[in-house]
C-alpha cells in the first residue's frame, strides 16, 4: 500500500508541493516570530509582501533569520533567497 505522500508526489507537480511546504513553514515561522506578511514562493525564492515601508524594513533586517527558520520548519534547505517587497494596503 502506498503512502499518501507517494500518491501526492505522483499527482501534484514537485514545484507545487515544494511551494506548499515552504508557505506552510513560513506561516508557522511568522506566527512564532510575530511577523505578518503575505508570501509567495517560486524556485528557491520566498517573497514577502509588506504592507508598509516600516514593515518592509523590519522584514529586511530579519531575512537571514527568516530563511534559516523557514528551511528548518520545512525540513530541507528549500529557500535560497528571501525577498521583501512593499505592497501597501489598497495599492
């Protein structure tokens, strides 16, 4: 009998499964660290969308730690770069 993981790996493309893994890890890290930002992940790059310039600056100061914690939560070194963009509310 195949495990659920084996079945999903056959059905879901690796990049989609990897993105889901990283975004779940980011959600846990954000919750633990008291950080808030929407996120996107593609090909080793985690992009965080800050709601203000002040929040963007705070996230930029923590990118090395965020990368380390997300990879730790994901259980693999999937994130190679953390990028922060400012996307103000309503903008």
